[in-house]
C-alpha cells in the first residue's frame, strides 16, 4: 500500500532548486556503492610499490640494489644484490593484495545485498542491490532487514507510527530504539497521499546522535526532522513489519561509513626507538664509508705516479685519480656495508610479531568459554607495546562492570527491605562461578539455589521451557546453563529477572492491593488507604510505569540476524562487520535458528513477517490494541483471580519480555514484577499494569518526560485509574530527586512522617552507595487539574516550538518536577566483572596508572571505583566540578596548591617512601635502583583520587588549562572522569599521550569508546558485551576485562622483552658482521674488497643466522607466566624500557666491534704471512662469526627449549651444507670470485677447528663475564623473577604467597587489627576530603566539614574510618553549582535536608540526636550532599567498634581557601552523651558560620 | 528440586546432541598443548657468578695445555726466510732491482748465499713471499675469467668484461686475461747446496703438487680438452702484456703447461692479505737417514724478473717444514694460553664475587 506513494516526494538537499525532474534529481549525491579497497587491478603495482617505498628502509635497499648496477661502484653481482629486496617487496605486496582482495570480496557482498526500492518506471517496489540505491529513493524495509543507507522514516506499519531498530552494529546497544515517522507524515492514512516536498538537511557528518533538517512541503509548511526520524545504515529493523523511508545519505556518506575511518596506522614505541637506532646505524655506516673512502684516497695517493700492478685500471684503461676513486669507493662501501642496516630486521620483526600474535591467540587463559571467543589481535604490529603501557584508560560500564543491572534492595517510605534472600541469590551466582564444574555435573547448582528460595524452583523449570535466555552472562555457570537452555535471544539473564522478593514487602504489597480491591469494591475513596501502604503501591506503580520499557511477548520473538563471528582480518566497514558477525547473544529466534548467513537470513525475515501476520501469533500490541478503547476512567479490570502461587504467576507473566533502553529500567520492571506488579503492555498513551487482586489496570499516559543526563531523572504523567488523579511519577538520581522533594511542613504529623522518610531514605541511600549500588529515588506528585492544565499549556507550546524546542521542553520538565513526595529508593547492582578488583590491583602494582573515563554519573562511577578498588578508602578524593572556565581554572589552581602543600612540602619523603615501599613491596630486590628512580620523578603519585565530571573536563581540556589539569591528574593515583562524552574521552587520552609522552591503553566495550580506543597507543575492545564497534576499532579484543592482566603482564612483557632483545641482537649481529669487513679494509688498501664471499654476505642475515633469533624472539620467556602474574612489579621492566635503553644500543655496538675485532684478528694472526688465499681465509671468518653470533644469542636466551637447540643446530648445519654445496657446485660460475672447494679443504684443516674453538670464546668472554657479574652483583628484578622460577614450585609458592600477603595488606582492604601494626604517614590516616567552591558559592555558603571517627584510635593506624560529610550549597536556582564530594567511611551518614544552612529548622537537631542515639550515626547539617560514596567495608568497621571508651570524636574543620591539610584539628574525646552534645554544639556552631 | 536438576541435565544432553552450531560442537578453544601454551620444557640457565664459575675454570684448564701444545708444535717447525728484494746496496740483487722494468728482456740473475744452521728433516716447502702486494684489491681480485681458465673456448676468445682492461691486446684476446694473470710472479728461484768441500749441488725442486688438487684438475683446464698441442689451442690469443712468453710456453711438461701450470694456478689463488707467501717448490725428503736439507752453506740463485719497487714491496724466499697445523706460527698457541689464563683469572674473580655476594641473594630469596 505504501508503494503507491507519489514519487515526486523527492529529497532535495541544500535547497538549490526545487524543480522536479523526470529522473532522480539527486543523481549528484553519492550512490550507495561502497568501496573500501585500496587498489584496483591496474593501480595495484604502482600504488603498492609507492606505499612500500614510503618505508625508508625499502627505498634504501632498492637504492643499494640499483647501485650495484653501476659498474664503477658495484660490489656484488647485481642480480644477486637485487634478490633480497625483491623478495621482501614481493612478500609485502602479496600480503597487501590478499588483504585488499578480502576487502573487495566483502564490499562486493555488501553491495549486492538486496533491498526493496521503489521503481518509478514500474511504479512498484522492486528488488535492487544495495549499491543501486540512490539518494532520494524510497525504500521499503521489512522486519529484520538491515538498512542499506541512512533513511528518513516516512511510514511504518506500526500503528503508532514507530519503527523499532536495533543499533547494535552502530553503537553496540542491543535494546530496541524507537524511531518516529516524520511528523508531517504522521497522520497519513495509507495509501500515502501525493506529496511534493523538499528535504533540506545538514551535510553528511559522522555524528550518530545528530540529525537536523527540514521538510518543506509544497504549501510552504516546514517540518523539522530530528534524529528520531532517521534510520541509520547498518541498523536492523525489529518488531516492525514494514517501514518506508527515503534515502537521505547513501554509501560513503552514511553516518555509519563516516564513522568508519579505518584504524590509524600505529607504530609501536619500540619500533620508534628502533628507528632512531636505525638512523644511528646509517650514521655509523656513513662514517665507516667515509673513513674507507678517505683511506682509499690516501692509499692511492701514497703510490703517486708509480702505479702498482694490483691497482687495476678502470675497464676503459684509464687511470683513476685518488679523489675520484675515493668517491666511487664511498658508494661501493655503502653496498658492502649495507648489511648494517638490516633488511632482514624488518622482515624478522614482522615474522616474530605474527608468531607472537599467534601465541597470544592460542592462550587458553585468554579464552572465554561462555562466549566461545578468545582474544583477537587485530593489530599485528604493536604487540610489544602491550609490555610498555603506563596509563590505562578504561570505560566503566560493560568494561569493568558487566553492564548487567540487578535489583538488590529497596527502601519504601523510609522502611528498608533488605532483600536478604535476593542478596543470597546473587551471591550464589558468584559462588557458582567458582564451582561451576561440580555444579554442572551434579545439577547441584540448581539444587542449592532452590534451597535458598522456593521461588526459584518453579522459575527454573519455567525458564527452561520458555524461550528466554540471557543477554549477558553473569557467571560462567549461568552462561553455560543459559546457552543450554536456549539459543534464542532475549534481553535479560535470569539473574536480572529472577528477583527474590522480600517476604515482608511482598506481604505488604498483597495487603495493600487487597485493601485497594476491597475499597474499590466498596467504592471508598482511595485516599483512605494508610499512607505507608499507599506509598508502597505507588512505589511499585512508579517502578512499573515510569520508564520506557517495551513489552513484547515471546510469540513475537525478536529476530536477529544470526551469523557466526569469525573475524579473520580487521573489519573495515560496518557492513563487513554485519556480514561476518553476530555475537552468539544475537542469535535469532526459534524460527531462524538455523540461518547462518545473510541469504538464509533473508528468507527467515520473510518467515518472520509471515509469522507476524498470521493470526496464530498475535502480538501483544494487537492484543492491547483491542483494549485500547477501555481507557481512562473505565478501568480495565480483567477478571484475573488473585493468585499467590509464584508458579502460576510466573507461568503467565513469564511469557512477557521487557526491552528497555537502559538495563536499570529493565531491572526495576523485573523487580516490580517479582512483587506481582507487572507491566503487561505499553502503548504511547497507555500503560497497562497488572496488580495482585486488582488485575489489570490501565494508566492513561499523559506525558513521558524522558531521561536526560542534565536532569538526571525521568517522569511520567499519568492519570491514576484508581484515584483518577493526575499523578507524576519521577524516578532519578538521588542527588537530584532529594533536591526536588517538597519540604515537609513541620507542624503536622504528616510532615513529620515525611521528614522522617526523607531522612531515613537518605540514610539508606548512603548505605546502598556504600555497597556500591546504583541508587535511584522514586517520587511522586499529585497534580490538581488546574495545575496540570496550567503546566500543560506551556508544555504544549514548548512541544510545538521549532526554535529551541529542546530547551523549552527541558524547562517545562523542570517546572513539573518540583515539590515531589518521596516514595522510596532502590539499589541496583551493576555487577563487576569477574576479577576486576584483582586485575586492577595487580595492574596497579605493575605501575600502571588507571583512569576511568565513563559516561556514567559521578556517584555511580565513584561507587564502582570503590568496588573495583580503583579508589581506596584511605585515599583522599579531589572532586572537580565547575560550571565555568574561570571556576575550573580556580579549582585546578587550588588542587595544585593543595597537592603541593600537602605532599610536596610536608611529606614528600614520606609519601615517596610509602609509595615506593608499596610498589616495590616485593622486598627480594636487594637494591632496586631502577624502580626507585622511576618514582622519584618530579611528579610523585600520591594517594589521591581525582574525580572530574564531563562539564569540568571540557573546561579543563581547554588549551590554557590542560597543563594544570594534567599536573593535578598525574599526581593522583586514580582519576575518574564521569559524564564524559566519547570525544572527551579521546581528548583526555590524546592529552595524556601527547603531553606526558607516555604509553596509553584504552579499553572499552561500546561505541562511545571507539574514539578513545583509536587515539590510544593500544586500543582494547571488550568483545561480546556491547556490539562490535569497539572491537572493530581496537587493536586487541578481549572477551573480559580481567584478561587484560595476562595480556599485559605476561604477553605484553614477553612480547616486549622478546622483541627488544631481538632488535638489540639484530643491531649487534649486523654491526659485528659488517665490522669484520671494515677491519679488512685496512689490509686491502680500502678497496672495498671483502674476504667473505658475496653469497655469504647477502644470505648471512637472511638465512644462516635468521632462524635461531626468530625462535628466540618468538619463544623466549625471561620469566614464567605464573611469576609474571604473581609479581606484577616485573611489568615495570617494560614500562621503563629496561630491555632496550638507548645506551644499550651503543653497548651492543661496542660489544659488536670488540667481537668482530676478535673474530677478525685471531684468524688474521693465525694466518699471517701464510699462503692462505682470500676465501680460504674469509670462510673461517664467516664461520667464526656465525658461531660467535649464535653463541651470543645463546647467552641472551633465557629459556632453552628443544626448538632453540634445533634452530641453532639447523643454522650451523645449514651454513655448512650450503657452503659445501656452493663450494662444490661449480668451478667456473659465481664469477668473479669462485670459492671452489674452499670449505672442503677447510674441513680438513686442523687450524680451522682450533680457530673455531678459541675465537667465539674469546669474543664472548667479556659479555659472559659481565652477565655473570650482573646476575650476582646487581640482578634486575626480572632476573630475580627468573631465579624464583628456578626454585622448586613448593618454595616458590611459599615465597610468592608471602609476598602476596604483604602486597595484599598494602593494597587490599586491611583488616583493622592488622593495620594497627602498620604505621602510616599521618596524612594518609584520614579520609580527608577537600571541598572546593567556586566563586559563585564561596560567599558564605561554604559549608562546614565534619568528620567523625568512630573507630577511635585506629585512625592513627591507617585504618581509620572517620565520618566525613561535606557541605556545599546547592541551590535550586543554580543547578550547576560546583559540588563537593567526599568519601565517607562510615555508612551511617545522614544529611539533613534543607536548601540553605540558614533555613535549617532548629528542630532538626533534636531529631538528629534522636537518630544518633537510635543508631550510631551522625548527622550533618546545612546543605545538600550530592554524592555519598561510602567505603565498602563500612559494615566491618562498625563491627570492630571498640566496646567502650576508646572512641574519639574527631572534628575536622576545613576551609578550602586556606592552606588545606594543615588546619584540621583533632580532638579526641570520649564517646559519651556529653561528647555527642559537644559534637552537636560543633554543628550548631558551624551551621551559623 | 529434583525436577529442576533433572530438567537441566536433560536440556544439556539434548543440546549436545542436536544443537546446531552450538558452542559444544564448534569450539574455538585453543589446544592445551605445551607448545601453544608456551610451556615447552626448557632449560633455564641463569648467569650468575656461581653458575658460570665452573665454565671459566674448565675453559682455562683446557685451553692452557692446548696452547702449550700448539706453541711447542709451532716451535718445532723450522723456517728460513731470505729477503732478496735488493733494496740495500749490499744486497746481491741490488743491481737487478734497480735496472728493471716489466718489459726488459735481458734476464738479471743474482746469487744469494746463506747458511742453514739447522738441518731440515722432513719435506721442505719452498715459498716465495711478497709484501705490500695487495692481491686482495677489489678490482684486482675480480680481474679474471674463470670460464677461460676452465678451458672454455668461447671465453678464451672472448674474455669476460671482468678482465677489462686486460682482456684484449692489439685486438687479440689475452689468454689468460685479467690483472691477476698479468701480474704473475715470474722470478725463478734455484737452490744450491754448497758441499763442505765446496761443490755446488743443485737441490731438486718439485714443481708439481704445489697447487690444490681441485684447482689443477677441475678448476683449471686447458682449452681443447687433452689436445697436447697447446700452441694450436691458444692460436689467436695473445700473451698478457707483462708476460715474456705466452701461456703455452710456461713449462715444457704438457701436464704442467698452459692454464694448468701449477705456478700459474698458485698465483691465481689470490692471497688474503697484502703480505703473503705462495708455495713455489717442494723439496722432497729422499730417505729417513739424511735430512732433506742438511745444515751448511747454500746459495739461492734468483732470476730477477719481478718488479716490486713501485709499491715498495719485498720479495722473500722461504724454506719451511710444516706440521699438522701448517707453517710456523706461534700465535695460536699464545692465544690459547692467553685466553685460558684470562678465563682462569676471571674464574677466580667470579669465585670471589660469588663468595662475597652470591649467598646474599639466595638467602634473600628464601627468607622473603
């Protein structure tokens, strides 16, 4: 039907002219054909050669080879000299050709995918290839089709004019997104009317989240186009039978393609360093050549006119002047000495890297069983960079955490429901991880689970029957089970869905709804419900409806393209990726489970649509459609009998599936469902909720004020079916919601109750935060009709506004969301991935700076940072929140002063000492000068954490401030950037990389990390979590974050040390070999003669000495993997480039020259004044050199496997075989020199053997001796690690466990009793907090700071847990006021609400004291706190509270304007009522400040 | 409880049987082999004073005796060297060396008397030695045509361009071509024993067997196969510029004439270093009773042809016996002794180091 739409509605860009022509007027826009190949058949050879000659080395070698063709200067047979270069070039060319061919094939496949395009000639939709799609074409899209281009949605089969798309391939988000039909086509009835409109839109750009344009209709009406109208190439249509759109951007202009600018060519640090030394080699070469040339000139000159017989004339018979001769000789020498710049080095490095990649690939420890994926090295040329990282930039969600939100606990109306069973359930998932094997084999997992909660057994069975599966797997066992249970895709894992309700709360919900049912039956007003019960029901209703969750039924399965993920080569395009990959979780529904390619997928698409249209599979949507008339006050009470049987319930509701934009939402809806309050349907204007007793209730959805990151909340405005009131349900971050709570009136009981609720909720919120939970507050507001009408009017104005619509809507939302009534709060757990804290701890021990850059909000980020041990409880945190450039500058300035005052002036030594002892905690290093020197750098890293939000970051990244920012950030142990945009992430990485000149690694999983991943020296993508964008941009793709540890500490270390040693060895080897010839020049009149046969000379590097070093470069392990992981400190070896320092190059050069002297002069003297001929003398030298070089490698080889032996044997055998064959092969060939029978004669000569024994030994004596001395006198940490390796495993384990305990005691959470013995510098004792205020809030609003130590003296011992609360004013009028944050180590922190300190009602204090006596918590006054991260082990601290007497009440008063860190006062007092009163007095005092 | 666990098991079994493309079937799990997991059994030597100590001592203990042996062997070799360049006015060859040029036709003969203090017992090798003669000069080394020397008729008439500018003379190909051949040593040395009673006995010198067997029989061949008429074979070629007579007149013995003349072959094997000796003749031991060269007076008669003045070269005649390790050269023995001693010394140093510092490390390991 849609096809009848008039073709004249053509896209018109940039409004040049509005004329409509017969043919497509958009011809001049890019077509949809994509071409990612570099070459064509014709251009390949020139272009490839051109590219190869960008490499200086290649030019050099070709130059030398060509030089050989010049008779005057040639040194070798020209053809022979050409051979290696041609070999190298052709190998590279073939590799490039192959890669390009693969790209070409994938392009072709993508270009030839089908789609339905409206044909103007045939007046219907015809199948066309993707490449034939043009801008302005109408495209009909069916369910599960992939969009061929960026398409403006004009029509949809969806009754709500929506089209659901899955953008996993673009941004990695697997949830469905809604796209709307363009507004002016919204009301169209099918068939579409005839239109002649012009579309104007912005030029193609790569911003996925922006699209602006207008559609200008013939009548002059303009309609705005937004990103909600645009379907992007690469996305998949879901849950929408059919959609029609017009192509806006095609081919390379699509946003997906523009986002795909290919990976940056990366050159590893080692290679950069190597290139410097290659440059030095060139210098050495030139010097040597110059020397020889001058020498030759002088040698010629000494004969004067008397021409000796051996000084052969030029071929023409003319005499050469000494000068000319010297010039020719210079060129000849370059050829002869060319080996100094080793052609084989580049080839060898590439081979070694490929082997390293292979081994990394093969590592079982980097293989993730549950996703059946292993690490992918997508960049082949930077493996050794892994061993030199200094900074890690990590994404948070999905990288550190699993991005799996699990409802943990909640508090309703000030009553906490701890959900112990739920906690146990979650704990069990963790347990199962460790016991997966047994569990799986005995089915014990399920049994144990069932024993914990009876709700589970039914569920397990049900789930196994239903077609649900997990989205992301929490535990391996779970994953295994899930993959067994179903191959189909759904959103959440059982862990996220199977919430075990708190029995108490469940009872209350039941009671409440039965009462409601009763009241409704008796037509009593609902307001008579007790307020706590009404809060509970409201709470759950809010959880259920205040979201954008889409309900779907399993009868309408989400169809997903199913393809195996087999990336063999870097994916270059999004299509490529689409073609090749679908993670297993994207496997399609039941009816397309067998489809494994696009072609079959297409057929299954059709299958899907037929399923959709068949009556047997009626969708929830159509079902709900029928209910549609029943809305408003006619409550749709379904005759569902109330039931309490979980099984029945689950059997019914288990069928529904929730698809949410954020996992939090889904978690909450699932949580509500556990309390029988389940969302059963959602329409644009109606939400249907099923409640116990009451049955299905339909809420008229008046407005949805979507979540945005500035408001940090979302609201729905509904008409409550029971009370018929217009109710606003708001859900949002605790920091903002608490601000918006209606100040409770103080006079009546209701107000008191409200206040109590608020206090207690805040209290629990702090608790949740301390547990690392993501907290959300739920609030509601009841609007009177008048209020609503008033608001509505302005809201509608905003909605229809064209100019500044966003701002107006934002303001409108702000107007609505005020004076809320707090219902409760939830704690959602974003579970950390397995082993994240351990990984971070060990990476940190390895000397890596870890920065977390997250788009998440500050509070969550801090919580997670604590949970994953990124921030330590005893760390101070600097929080930078500024709302202007100046404020930011001021903050940075202050922070810098603070750091200086605190650390550099007062306790540099101490700090450095502590730091050092911590990092070099493994005390077996008798003296570790390298590590200590690395820490005495001007910027000592302190025990400081820096938290900065995106807004401030934007200011801080400004040119003027970036240096200051860096100065602050680099002195902090951990840096947390919250709310940062992808661009900011990459800017931060870029800044650190460029300014600090450090090696950076960025790790992330989502599309928002792509830019950061690309900017960093090494980009790591987490695969299988969020789409593949990050993976495609990355150099390495890991299945899990924890694998980073082995990747860096083991493989990185190995790769680095192997390659560094190999490169050094190469330089040595070539210098040594070339120097032999150089010495000879003194005895051949600097004539450029070589005693080494040209064949040996050319193939020495390529063949004879190549294999052992390749084997060593690939397989050598300086320290075993176990030791490397247990002693992360060894990683610093690579960070400090200890294997390959600049001086080492020169040391190697000197050694090479020494060795070549030995290798030259021993044979020289042994054969002096004998009848030895040139090659009979030169061949032993070659042999000796080979032996020396191999033995040298032997000294440098740390582990000898049979491969090493074999390769060395092979090398020697190869040399002799080749030499014997070559010397026997032909008496006349190989002109001009013919070493016929030389080797054969030599082998009969005892002198040859005598030389072969003594020369290598004499040559290697110094190195061997030096190594031995070094090993004893000043062993490097790596050597100590090797010694550990040698110890019997038992002893080693003991030593390592000892050292681990030590390290763990310092880095891990310390039990208080242990820490008593550990003196800490005083500065570290307190969880000091520092509040900064910017100029706006500084005047008088600076709140006092109160910290209270409940653990008494322990604060002196480093395990103190004072309570700290920072106060800074945050007025409503000033939403971006800088906010201070602090760490609280005591969980019982309570903030009194109040807009300003002055307005604090006096009665609060009383209630505070009351609270204090009720539970040992403290109260602080006067202002809002925006973040309350708490120490995770807060609970344990509480347990260790001394029974009596020892407590102190420590008050810190801090004024940020003064020199911080010096003015705190410690006042030990006894914890008595009196003392509490004192504290209260302090409060009041400070309050009046 | 039972149901659920049973169920899971059932599902498990079901999937493994029929799951299409399931993880169980198509597993990308890397093989757990020692090689792929980089766990090959390995020997891990750690170089510390303690571990390398024995090596140093063993090397020292082996090398010193070898060195002594070599030194003694070398010292047992008898060698006599006579410089007959004639730079000194007093030298008998002074005259010859003065009025000389390559193309002088009049042979100049000089006689050098010498006294042999020790009898040479075994075979005596007679060398001529040249100094400062850069036979290893790059352009010199190349200046030859192996094909021509191998008897290739084609190459004989068209010498390779490597021979330039000694490939052709007066439009005739030079045989043998090239600078090496052109500069061939052409002095004639004869040795006379002066009997105690004054008679002059010529010592028979063997001119065959001085070149490598392979050179004589494989590498060098006269053109025209076994045609004994070398004059005919070399028809159309010309002698090298500096030569007095063409290549086919080098010797009367057809087995030692033309390209397979052993003096020529020896010369063509270019020396490695500017000071070199080349085997000239062999004085064979006649019987075990009489020494090959008894002590006494000798005279060396030189037909002085070869000019060395232009490069300040020296010409020597060397008589030497040889051992299994070649001619007299004490260097290798000394080298062995030196290296052996150094090793021993370093071994002692390491022993001290090991004693002083070695234990600290190990104990630190264990205690930590």
